[in-house]
């Protein structure tokens, strides 16, 4: 199955579990899940999601999971585990698991990364873009989550009224958590522009910084944040993201100091 969206017009998708809804929903909750060497919290995240919503609330919500990773057998095994635990939701077309692929644009197609941060952020941007590209026609709104999230009770009760209240008002991102990525809601009509925007920047730029810039680009100058937070991290995968960001900042600082020292040395030599 193919989807057409700017740079991802040749993206193809495989259904690993479930099928798309027959009618357009109000909200798609999208989760991009990479293979983790220390295991996965994806099943716990999905369990938390479905437990946080009533059957009535789930009637207008679609949960979309995009699996990625270098091991096809592991993808199939993960999809099988999801199918076994969430048979009812898959049968009701409330849960769909996919795997997407595409010829990556620009330097994102380069598999030789100079740092762990670069590899992480590059893969993260591609996975999010593939997820959003597929979700663009499934619903009116899209909510982005990571695969290691705990949802508070009454998830839909917190999100749906906010979407209704802001329906006629200008906005780009509504934030339902204090997290960098998870809990951010978009209009699906903006997803095509967002995926194209992600690919404009260098591969080691963190996704959460690009989301903030996207807001500014579309004239939302102040974050629109709802409290209390509906989503929280579970597990320790977020620590690697923070480490990668700090590693990148440290590397940048070292490079700046090195350039300053070289410039100073050159200046001193001119006076000898």
C-alpha cells in the first residue's frame, strides 16, 4: 500500500496487524516504535492507552503503531505479540500496526553516522515522518506518542474537549504533557507540511526542536499547554535521548573552543 505526501510520495506500507478504519475518526494516536536492545515497553504503552479510555471513547479513536528496525523477524514477532494481547481492538479496527519504507531524502539516506545522536535523531525523524504520512487521511486530528508512555485515566476525556474548544481557533500544536515529543496534537491537514519540514534540516537535529520551530513557522508563538499532564514516561529509554542531546551539545562546545583556540593562535603568530 502506498501513500502520497510530498517527499514520501513513494513510501510503501505493510500491514502487520489489523486494517484501517472504514470511516474517518476524530483522533489518531500515533506511536513510532524502534527496536530497542534492552527490550520494549510498547505493549505496556498500548495497555495503558486502552485502559485509560472507555469503550465509548474508543469509538472515535484510532491507535496507529509504526514498527521499524533492521530485523524483519523481530518485527513480525512484535506484531504477533500485539495481535495476541489486543485481539478485540484489532478486530474492531481500533488498532493498526504497520511497517513503512521509503527512499530517504537527502542525507537521511546515509547510513554512516558520525555519532550515536546522529543515528538516533535521523532514524527518529524518518519513523515519525512515515507514521504521520500514513495517518494523514485517517482522522481529523493526530496525537503523537513515544513507545514508552503511561497514560493517565480518562485520556479521551482530557483530549477531546480541548480539540472541540479549539476547533475554530488558530493553532499548530496542542500539548497534553510536559514531555518533549509525546502528547502533542496536530491537525492532520498540517501533517504533510510537517513531514516535509522535518526533512529540511540536518539529520542530527532533535525532533522536538523541529516541532517547536514548526510552530513558530506557522505563527504559533506561544505553546498551548494543558494541565495536568496526560502522559508520562515509563522505563528509561528517554535517558538515552537526553544523553544524546547532552553529548551533541558537549561536542558542539568542544568544537567551538577548538576553533577559538586556533583563531587565537593564528592571531598571536601574526604578532611574532
